[in-house]
C-alpha cells in the first residue's frame, strides 16, 4: 500500500472540498482501476467511472483533455461525481 492517499487528508493539502469529502466517507470496496480520466489509475468509484466502465479511452493525455472540463462544474456534488478522486484501497 502506498501512503499518498493518507496524506491527502492533511489540512495542509490543496485538495478540493468535494475530493476531501469523498475521501472521508469512502468504504473499503469503493475503489477500482479505471482509464476513464487519464490512464490506468486507482480511484474512488463515482458516476463517471461507473458510466465509462467498458468504454474505450484515448491515450494519455488526450482522454484528460476531453473530460477535464467536467472537473470544473460549479456544483460541488456534481463535480464529485464527475472528477477523478484518486485513492488507494482504504485500510482501517
């Protein structure tokens, strides 16, 4: 296990509020490897990851350039369902 996810919860990090909120409530089985945003990476499952499951992704960085505008929607709840929330499997 890598410790990067644990450090994302520190108050000094510049993690957006929707990302931080998702990290605080994630369950042990809420992550998966996805190519929906960039390339293969483990993140917390959200609406976008679920809807893109099985879809063919473009090579990096093209996929990110197409989906990146979704990460800027003004509503925090909607943004949390559309943005990548990279995280390892939580260990409690």
